[in-house]
């Protein structure tokens, strides 16, 4: 069985390949190849399957299909990306892209969904089934859209499903699913399945007072397959990443209980408004969107133009293509919710209220302002909370009777409907605007004022703003700070007390934070601290080094260089004087040395007599001198003729007197 099923799938795949190859040949024949490189949207050719009313959209096993055309589908499948090349891969369209994100689109409008219920015309019907090609879904309702991916083209993984699609989203232009480069970078197959049920009116008859209609039913599935691969992804500008989903559709039709347009009643099959929509509201031009407790929130950045538009999808004189249904003027309209008394609403009244203000009423909006199948811009939206309502009255003229001799009668019924929704617009910025008291000038971050400031929160009404006041003082132990206030900011409050203020703001929608620092006071050091961001201790050191604080809180550091140069000159002078002193002292020492040396040599030269010679001494004198110089020496033996006692006296007297007189000046000279 599995082999037969596999063979059947291969057989179907081969047939599809032949069809897609023929279709691609037609595409390449009609469109120049270079056109694809510059195109951002390329249509995808698919297949349209048909099943009986009891079928479950058995796509894998069916051979009852034809190529998709604009006249046999409800919408158009396309790829939105920067496309480099289009070829054929395993019988399906192969697209090389240079975008990191590729939008898979299925676009459609009202004209294809809610066709007139006439003979021979197939119209959308509600499908209570829950199975599409073996996949279990919620109730299919009015159409299901499924997006799948596969690495080999056989085993499919479901990425996205949406049931009752045409009822929930009557008009679609944005991509259904975004394929990411991380998935298709190595090549990936994608499949978009659109499944829905149709009905065809075959007979209409009247039994007594009842209209009886007979229908034929069938089920259809549109299947689009393609292959995506990376053809050299180029980095896209950052600002383009938020514009791919910059349009969102809001509002749903509710049946009101009466002319006050109150009540939230659904529309069932017995209601004349069943199965069609009058129009569609949209909001575009925003950078991002989120949801806050069920309320859509649209983020508006600098340069964004967020607009509210309306697209009329019906002829107001022939609603849903029926002459019996038309928009009727409501000359005595009221609105309980908005508190609007009796007013001429005309043919449709658009009501707009911003915040807690009075609602603005645009009477006769559908007749005077709206144009069929055209986006009509209503408002350019600023930051705030909005409530929108479109109230209109539908008149139905229905014929009944006409049995035998009874003439048919016409019954007129009036119904009241409203399209109501609410949303918020928030700024993506995180802007704080302190205004100086007295001058009303804006105080930038890291500035000071002597008079104080107030906060203008008109541009940051939805920000979380906090103000902290710190008192900075100096005592004998140095600088210290005390927190005197830390709490939420109050619009209109005047902050004039001396202190260092830190104002912080946080945008809870974007997560962005901002901080502004303001000083109120006259202390020059704190001014410089606020303006320059330096610590007060650093500023004191700089001032001690020659810096000065200007009137605007900035620091003039030129004095530091002057002081450095003065100190350098002082050090140079001291060094020079020390060197000179050392040189002088050295020179003096040299002079003293030479003078002393000279005197010593002179004394030594003057000590002996120039005329005195050793040869002039007698032998007796030499002996006496030798005995004086060497007292330990033994006396020289003398002859018996000399007297022994006279010689010592004479020698000693001679030796003691003459050498002492000669040596005394010599010792004094040496001492000197």
C-alpha cells in the first residue's frame, strides 16, 4: 500500500512538474529575464484542486487539478523579497533571494469572496469540517490558509495555520508568513494551501410565505509550491525592517439593538448582513505595534506618519449585489456610548474620539467621503488613545405572498450596525524637556540654572518619569551628598530648591531609557561637576593645579600649563645655581690647593743654604751630625789625644741650637 501511495505521489509530482515547466516557459517568454532582478514581488503559479462536498481536501492523492489562473482562484500567491534569479527546481519554481526575510503572500479583495448569489455563480460557503489533507484543524469555516516547509519536498512541516480566514480578514495585502534566512539559507521548499467550500444556487422557489433555495456544493484547494535559496543575502537598511508589517486592519461589524447603536450582537445566517462586509478600517505608517490588555498599540517614531484609512467594499445602493439592500439615511441618529443626542447621521456617521475629549461626528460619511475600492485617508494620528465607530442603517425591502389570488406584498425592514474599535498611538521616543523658570528655555542634559525648572510632559505623557534631588555639601571631612527627594515627576511642578537633580524616563513600550541631569544653585564646583561630569575632588585638584572654572561651568585648563612652565623654570634656575655654586666651590678648592702647594715648594727650596756644601764640613762635624741623626748608633772611637768630656758638650750644644732654629720655621710652614 505504501509503495502504491509512493508511486501515486511520484506520478502526481511528475504531472505537476510538466505543468509548472510549461507555465514557467510562458512566464520567461513574456517577461524579460532582467526584470526579475529588480522586482520585489513575483507571482507564484499553483494548482487548483476540486473535491465533492463530503471531501476532506485529499490533495496528496488527487489528480483532479488544473493550473491556477486569476479567474479560478480567490486570490493571488506571490513572493515578496529582493529577488536575484528564478529557475526551476524539481518541477516547481525556484527563487534565489538576497533578503534575510521573505514574505509569502496570498492577496485578495472583496470582489472574489462575496460574489452575488445567483444561478451559475459559485459563492463562498461555511465549512464545518476540520480536516485538510489529513491535517487536523479547528473548524475551517470560511476558508483556511496553511503554510508548510520541507527539506526534500516530500515530508512537510506545518509552519502556520489560520481558519475562518475570509471571515476574520476580508481584505489582505500583507504577507501571510515570513520565511527566515536561517531556514532557507541552505535551500528549502514551501507550500501554501488555501482550502474553502463553495455553494451554487440551483433552484429557488416559494412555498407559502417561505423562500426555499437549493444549492450545489463543492470544495476547492489552491496549492502553491516553491523553492527558496540564498543567492547572496545583502544587509538591508535597519529602517526597512519595521516597514514590512506597517499596516494593520481593525474593526468588526456588530449588529445594534436599535437606533442608539448599542449592543454587541453577532451576525447569524438569518441576518441580511451575513457573509459580507461594508468596508475595512486600516492603520498604516507606524514603526511597530504591540498589545496592551487587548488594546492595539502603535509605536510612532520620528518621521513616521501614522494614518487611519477606510476602504469601502460595497455599493451602498446595492449591498452584497442585491437591489433589496441599501444604506438608508438615519436622520434622527443617536449614540448611547458616545453620549450623542439626536443628530442627522445621514448615510453613515463616522465618530472619532481622542482621549476624554468630545467626539467628532462626520455625518453622511459613506455617501460624501468614501469611495468604493479606494483607501480613503481619514486622520493623521498623534500620540493618544482613540475610539472609532461607523454607524449605519441598512434598509431591506423584501417581497412575500403572491400565492394564487393573493398579490405579493413588500416588507421593509431596517437594521442598525456599527463597526467599532479602539487603539492607542504611542511615541517611540524617550524625550524629557526641562524648561528654565523665568526664561522658559530648554535645559539640555548636564546643565545648571539658578532659578529652577519645570517639566514639559506633553511629549512624554505616557513615559514613566522619575525625579531625584540630591544635596551636595562640603565640610571639614570633604564633600558629601544626601538624597532629599526621589519620586514620580509631576507635570507643572516647579523644582527651584537647590540641589543636584537626576531626571530619568523609561518608555515601557520600547524599553528605551533616557536621563537628564540638572543643577539648581550657584556653587562653582558643583556647576563644573554637572557640566563636565568630573568628580568634585578631581575638579578641586585641577583648580589647585592652575585650572579655572568658567561661568558656564566648563574648565579652563590653560592655567595648568602656565603653572607647569613656571615650576619648570624654577626647577631649571635652581639646578643652574647649584651647578654654578658647585663650579665655584671646585674652582676655589683648586686655587687653594695650588696656592698651598706653591708655598710648600717655596719653603722647601729656602731651607738649605745655597753656599753650603757637604764638603765644607770637617770630619768632626759629620760625626756629630751622624750621632744626632742616629742616637742609637755606637760612638765612633776617638784617639787618646782628644778629651772625652769636651766633645759631647760642644757637639750637643752645637746640635741643639743650630738644627732647632732651622727646623722651627719648617714645622710652622708645614702646619700652615
